C-alpha cells in the first residue's frame, strides 16, 4: 500500500514510516504486488507530500467497474411518474384504503388544536400597508416595530374616538387589518407620521411611519359557504385564494392580544416567564469586568490615556451608564461594549454542537401529561391565549373551543426485524416500544468490501499509527457483522489549512485519476469547523458528482478525543451500517404485520 510522507511543521517533508499495509497484517509482504509507486509532490506548503499508487493491472476486477456501470444513465429522458397534468392540478383527494382501521389498537388522543366554533359571517376587512423606518433606513427589530405601532395605535384611537380600536390588528410585519371601518384620512396616497423611540444605545431617535390603503377589501361572507362545502363538497362558490387570505387574517386576529406579551422568533411565540417577587432574576453574565472597572488605552490624536469604559462613553458619546456595575462584552475586534447597550437580534444564535443538541433535547423533553398541562395553563392565562378574555377575538366574532380536539388513533404493532434466517427480533422481545437493542449478528446481506480502497486522513489529531488502530477495530466489528474488510491499499494524510483546500482537492483528484480501480474512500474529516463543512461538500461533489459518478465515500466527523482512545463499538457499528448500505448491502429487513 502506498503511504504519504509527513512534513515537519509547515516546511520540508521528512522521511515517512514503512508502508502502511505492513503494519496492518501479520506479514510485511502483504502489499499488493501488482501496484507500483511513483511520487507526486504537492505545490503548496500546507498539503503533505503524497506518494500515490498507479493503476493496478487488474482493472475492472473490483467493485469499481460495477458501480460505474450501475450509475450510468441509459436514457437522459426518463419518466418520473405516469401522473398527468390534469391529475397534478386536481384537488380530488385519493380514496382511503379498504383495509383501514383493521390493524393495531384503537385509542383516543388529544391534539394541540382548539377548534374554531364560530366564524365571522359578514363584514369587510380593509388592508393597510405600514412601513416603519429610522433615519438610516435599517431594518428594525420586531419588538421595536411592535412598540412603535402600539404608540401610534393608542394615539390614533384617541384622536378618532369613533373607531372600534379592537377591530384594528397588526401582523408584526407590514400589514394593518381593520374590520368594517376605514381609518380616517388614510387613503391610497397614505400619511407619514414621525414618532420618537429609544435606539439600541438608549438614545431617542426619530422614526418615520408610513401608512396607506392597499388592495381590495376581503369579504368575510365567503365563510357562509363553508358549511355547504363540508356537507356536499360543492366548491363552486369558494375561491381558494380568498380563503387563504381569510385564514391569514383570522390567524393575525387570534395572536394580536398575546403579541405584545411574547418573545417572537420566526413564526412561533415564546412567552416570558413570570416576574419574581423582587422584580429581579438571577442571570449568569460571565466573568468580564464591570464598565466602571474595565480599562483600555484611548488614543486622542497624539495623546494616549488609560480610561474606563464608563468614562469613555460619558466623555466621547455623552452617555451616562445606568448600570456601570454590569460586566462589559468584548467584541470581535477587541472593543468593549457595556451590557445595557447590547441588543440581541432574534435568530442570531451560535450553532450548537451535536452533544449540546442531544443534551437540549434530553432536558426539554416532556411527558404527554406535562405537555398537556402546560398547554392548558397557556390557554387559561389571559395574558397569553385565553381567547374568552381576548377583546380582539370578541370584536371579530370568533369563538374558540376551550377543550382540545379529541380524535381516534391506532397504535400499530412493531414490525419484526429480520437480520438472518436464524435471528429475528420480535416486538414482544422489546422491553419498551420503539426501542431496539443493538446486535452483533451479521447483516441480512453483508456487502463484499472492495479489495482496493483508500483511507484519507485529514485530522490533525490522528497519525498513521492511530489510523492503523482505527482500521483494526473497524475490521474486527465488520467481521462480526459478516463483512470481510481488507486493509486499505491507499493511505493519504494531509494537514489542511483554510488556504490549501483547493490544492488538497486537486491532489486527491490526481490520485483518483492514477488509481481508477479505487472506488471507495473512508475520509476522516478535520476537527476545524471552519474548513470541515467546506471540505465535506467539495469531496462529495468531486467523488460522487464530477468524477465518473462511481466513487463511494464515507465521511467520519470525529468527536472529542475520539480515535485517541479505544473506539466505541456503537460508533463503529453505525459507520459500518452506512458503509454496508452504500456498497449495496442490506442491514436488516422489516416484516410489517
């Protein structure tokens, strides 16, 4: 097997250890005898010097040729489905199977849905476009938009007391809806009003509010035909576009009351926790120094002085901090910003790790009874979604059921898992529903592992010796699952930097062109998150899309300290399950009752 040479630092390469296969098997003569070696040196300092194997003389003997022929499309104009255009555009639902309600145990379940018992049967809904901007024409946060709208709404209703203020709702974006009343002195031309509100630094700033009448009014009398449609299926009087608009209007009305009391993220509403008795809560703000204590070097022309963050904002910006004892935040460029001047935009969150995501799911999981009780508490809280006490719901003639909808459901029996003819897993063998124990039996159809394959090591924490241990442990687990895993014929090792990804991809492409019989790669990705995703996408594109449509890859993203210690059996088993299916094997067969 060919092996690469390790560099010393970022400079010249040094002599490598003996060829990789000699340490994987008992005899050092186990290398492929028909494989010759020639040396190719990379053009960058950041990519290792690579020794690659030339094409073997037994071309077409391994799985590479079969895969290439399999993925080659015989006809570029192939039919996806026999579905006609008329059937595609039809609203006719498919008929239910005759065998329904015959399998499993029937139960009654509650769903997180409160039926609408009464709709407004008449009335016209007028639409107004609202644009709220500051001097810099920047996008404002949802909370600031809602606060400015609330101020305008209160002022406008006081100026025109004849208006029914609860028949005016705002969708938190750019639309105001009114029921059976036009806003006085606001037409298609629109009006412009100026209102003052604090910006992210706590200083008052002028905001411009533009409101104008748009579109045609929506007639709610269309809902009178819903009963006829549900009973007879006759939809001659229904316009689906109008129904979508009415659905959006009613959704805005139902959420208008709670919009001013909830934190808004995307299309969901998250309600604030109740205030403590002393009106304070406990927050972990980190270990940063307070604004009154944090100092830095301030250059003013040719003079340089040491000042605190509190004095700097007072002298330079004229801002007197209300909470100088709060810690400061150190920004990316080294600047210090007081905590009270920070505004966190929604959805601007750092990507969490897989371990953090698993822990979050574990801690946030609720039992059905707890989840149902939490929904009931929200439903009964008048500051959240108690529709009976909601003045907007009453003004728009909506009636919402107080109880959750109860529907019928069926608990389907668990399928039987068939691994081999001698080993089956029945549903009665499981201690808990939906949980399957791991097994060490062979796969249903173990794949024939390619005799020529490559191991590409892009990790900075694994060397050749650790990769040997990885192969030995993977081969041992594969043997128990019925797969004979030969040692890799090609081993490549790179220390990739952000500026050398393209050179590494070019080097691997040249290696692929020199080894046409190698049709399977196992790639250990680098630990650096900044380049790992880029390398993953580029390698997948190179191997599976651009180069012959026949090189199968298995990427391995290392976890913390993984590979340095002994590999976990479940981890190796999961890798083999993916490899087996990618190489046309079958892990198990489900026998559905």
